[in-house]
């Protein structure tokens, strides 16, 4: 070996010894921290193209780093961030003002096309017999596919209507969530001082809401001024709070739920300002409601029966009744979903759901029916040792004849990489919940990466 290569080898040995010495000299707490800290990250690049125009609806990169820190007897701390950038800028054009978010819950904008947000930050710990989660989190009460009945604790981002996965669409809230065992049951206590509400698309967004079921229409020729919604802003006085009692009885998983909350969808309170040309001023606000409900599920061989029921006291209902002082009536509403999940074929799920939403005392001049029904069908099958999955979800309103079909295929290339292609196809009455987006049909493709 030449003297030059001998010198290089000796230098390498010296560097290795120096690194080893430095690692040996590190404080013990650093090694302990490494052993307690788990860091992972998820990266997704998704492209969506509208089938009608051929225009790119979104080309979005999302990066979600997550840290989980074991604090020993104290508990476990979880931190989840989300960095997002959309080159098309059609879902949230410009710089949305973020009126919907309470302090500490909204995103930090990085120009017109990018943002960073604290997605979740919570501590899981034990307090006596109770298991407590405190911090920014998601609290899930329902499991229905496509539409929500009891899963209403966390508000939702509607920037892509209901096309996002619910785990992504839910807006995490600062909350206290405690679960206390009571004999063979569990009592969950929820306190939410975070007054964040639904994030609704702004005017000009790709999924701007236009259906009169959600956005009442003014009489023709009457000028309308719509002000920014008045979100509740007092952390204590405007808190939401709830209880859920869970039990397993004769093969049935049962819950009894109660939630005192603000409805997260703004009610369009209106006044008519007289003059030579009368003008309508809409000042959207939020209404307190009481929700009482429950869930049930049981498996009978290959068939699972499940359901959710929610009775809401004081549901705000927009109305065009000229006798209404503010254009919003209050009534009680009964909402439910019953689902049947069948696993009779190998690696296959077929699920049918019936959603029903009825007003107990329907007000005059309302924009919606007194009784609404929607049905869904989900078919999913796995192939190639669960590395390939094909799925179609169909949602349909039998009264209005509008709906949404969502075929999708996912393929796991390996443990870290997966690809997804699909379509979101709307049809039917433009005044319907789904038909309002009949011109927004799209095909999508995505690549997902996982790191640890």
C-alpha cells in the first residue's frame, strides 16, 4: 500500500475513533431521549384534473412529520405538523382570511399557494383510573362512510367538499378528552374550549357551495350583502362539552351520547333594510344546540349491523318565510344512519347505508324537504396479498336524483411507497347536495411515501 493511501487510512481511523469518543462522551439523557423518541413522516403528491375542461384542479404536495415522545410515567406526547403547497391554487384561491379558526388553530400562510399548520399536539396520560388526552386532537364519535351523523365534535374543512378522507378533513381542536371505566362500561368526558368552526370554500373556489340546501337564495332582483360570519370567540363561555357512555351488552357495542355545542355551519341570519330599493343584509352566526344520540353495532357471522342516531334540539333551518324576523327557524331534527357490512366473499367488503334526516316541526318557507334520505353503496376488494385494493363508493339522493360515484384503485409498491388513481363523478340536480358540483368531475392520481 502506498504511503498516501496509508495516510488516508490512518486519518479515517482517527475520525472514527473521534466520533466514537464523542458519542461515548454524550450525556446519558441524549441517549435516553433517542430511545424514547420516534420520528416518522408521510409525504403525498396528488394531481387532480377536471374531466370537462381538462384543467388541473390541484397539484398538491403535503408533508406530515410526526414525533412521538415516551415520557415514561407522565405519558406520551404526540406532535403532528402539516406542510402543504398547491400549484393550481383553485381549492383555496389567494390567501383565505381564516375567519373560521380560533387563535392557535388556523394555518400559517406561506404566500398564496402554501401553508404550514400545527395539525395535532396532545399528551396521553393517566389520572387515577382515567385515561386522559389533552391538547389539539381529533375526537371521533361516528363511523359512517361519506356523510356524518354523530361525528360532529370536530368541524370539517370543505375545501374539497366531502372528497377528502375524514381523518384529513376533520379540523383538530384543542380539547380535554377523558375516559373513565365504570364497571363494565366506559364514560367519556369531552370539553372543547376551541371555537373553530367549519372551513367553507370562499367565492370562486372550485367547490364553492351553491346548493340552496346550504346557501339560501335571495328573491330575484333584490340586492344582497353578506357579511363575514360571526364566530363564537369566548373560550370558556362558548365551549362545547359532551358525554359518551359505552358498553358491550349481549354482543352489541352500544353508546349513549350527549353534546352541547355550536352548530359548526353558519346560520344565514338576515335583515331587510328598507329604502327606495330594499336591501337584504345577511349576517351569518352560530346557534347553540343540544344533541342526544347513540350508536350500535353487532356481528352476525359475515354480516355486521351498525347504526347511529342523533336527535338535535334547536337545529337552525334557513327559511324564506316573510313572517320570520331573521330568516332562520329553530326546530328539532332526527338524523340517523343504518349500515350493513357483508364480508361473505374472500378479501371483499360490501356495505350499504341508509341515511335519514327529518325535521320534527318543519318551518314554513324552508329550502329543504321535511324528510331527506340518501343511500350509499361501498364495494371493496383486495388482491395480491393485500397489496392491491379496488374500491367504489356511491352516494345517491333518491328524491332529487343526484349523487356521487368514487371509484379508486390503490397499490402498495412496498412498505414505504403506494400509488392511487381514482375519479370523483357528480351527477344530477344542480340544486342538490351532490349535483351542485356536476361540472367538477375529476380524475386523480397520487403517490404516498412513508418514512421512519
